[in-house]
C-alpha cells in the first residue's frame, strides 16, 4: 500500500472510533441529568440556565426555567395526586407559543411520563423545512426544554433518540 492509502485508512479508522465514543453525562442540577456527545457550552440567558452543543449537522440544547408557576404549591398537589391536567395544560400552552412564535409547523406531539413527572415531546418543521424536536419536562415548578435541531434538510441520524433517551430524573 502506498502512503496515501495508509493515511486514508488511518483517518477513516480514527473517525469511526471518535464517533463511537460514549456520550458524556452532564448533571444539570440535583434533579436532572442528560448525555451530550461532548462537553456543552453553559450560559445564562434571561435568567435561564442554557446548555449548547453544536455539530456539523445538528445542535442540542437544554434550557432550565425555575419557578414557572406563580402558585406552584396548588399545581404540584394536583400533579402529584395523579391529576395531570394543570401540568398538561401548561405544557400545551408552551408548545403553542413555541410553534406560533417561529411560524413553524407542528408535526406531532405526545405526552410522556418520567416517574411522577409529565413531559411532552414534539416534532416540528421550521419555515425552511428543517426538522426540530423538543422534549418539555416539568418537575415541581421547573421547566426543562431539551432540543434537537437538524441543521440540514432530510437528515435522519439518531442523535435525537440518544439525547432524549438519556434524560434522567431523580425521584
């Protein structure tokens, strides 16, 4: 083999090894953790804690909004008693605002429970037809938003599933 072929094989091999590296667990707070491909950038924006990671074809984000209810005690009692309507209504309002704000098209929505906590997962298209996914999770009076944005059209990699499936909530 000539040197160019050897270098090409080494490059392909090293790239496949780096893509197979396990994702890193990031502890958001004492309540929630999630995995990222590598260490995200952490910023505070308008009083919200935000985590950002960007690759060539996609971006992952986590947002944390604390004290989202003005009267959280009544909301919590109803949510923990098995009645999910107040939390479900709140999350639906967040989704409606998100979709309306960017003139986006909602493709799907589903309600998900993680332990005693309610969440909603949505898929939507931007005005330029790029797919985006959002998982909203409500714990006590904190709203977590987990976002996976595909930056190019017609990409179907599995980062969204890996990211969303790695969300852990302490009970």
